[in-house]
C-alpha cells in the first residue's frame, strides 16, 4: 500500500492547491456534505478554509491507496532479412524494427499516474514510438 500523504496545511490551502488555485476536480466532485453524506468520498469535507477543517488532516488509513501497477516500459520488435536476399542487393545486413516506450499501464488507482507519486502534480509519462531501418554495407 502506497500512502496518499496528508498534504500540508498552509495559508494557501492544502499543499498550496485548494485556495484560489487549481482545486482538483476529483476532490470537488467527490466530497462529503450534509446533502451528500457519502462516507467513501475522496475528500472527507470540502472547504476553502483549511484551518476550519482540521478533520481533513488527521492521521488515518483513509489516505492509504493501493499503489501496485503493471507497466509495459519498453518493447522492440525487429526482423533481419536473410543473407541470401540482402547479398543480391549488395547489403551485408538489413534490419527493420519498431519500438515503443510506456505503452501500457494498468492500476486500480485512477486519479493520476502511479509513478508520479505525491499529489499527481506534473506532466504524465509520455508514450514514444520509433520505426527504424538498420543497413550495413
């Protein structure tokens, strides 16, 4: 279990992200209130005043999330043409390949990329694709 650490309470709000800045959509959409008494809400009690709401910052297993994941980091598929074909066109070796990085990530944690950690602030991991041709004369 990877901890979803209790964010620091500052004059700017929770970790600097709730007051007059980017309030996470997940927190806004899933919070406890008298009209929505969801005990499984992502954020126990939504408030713009961090100091009036100390219950959101109590140590608790509520903030624990399962951080297990499976990621396909790198794969490369290639084919080297047989020498009897390449010699006819005066090439010693000819290889064609395609590769990709970060093509798949599977996790039950859906709020942000698990490898980002923290509060998910930052750029997501980018997918990369390459197609290549190696020729040796």
